[in-house]
C-alpha cells in the first residue's frame, strides 16, 4: 500500500479510537447520572433514570458495533493495515 494511504488509514484509526474513547467516557458519566437519579427515590426520577440507563446502553452498543464495522471494512479494503 502506498505511504499516503497508510497515513490516511493511521489517521482514521486514531479518529476512530478517539471517538470510541469519548463515547465510553460519556457513557460512564451518563450511567453515574442515571444511578444518582435512581437513588433519589421519587417515581419520576426513577423512570427518568431507567430511560437514561437504557438509552446509554443502546448508544454504547451502537458505537461499539460501528467501531467493529469500521475495523472490518478497513481489514477488507486495506488488508488489515
């Protein structure tokens, strides 16, 4: 593979890693926030906490699946570079 393509692949890999790291950080913060809301004890806050926690897990699964898809496509197109 030409060196300029290798540099682009490396840049895209770093952007992907940064995106996943940010998603994990945001997911952690949202789970903590959801847990605090759940502990408040009122029915409204517990319902809101359930939605936040569920949506956080769904979003995290989507991000991780997208990362896996990018790795798969990169492996097919770039020969695993």
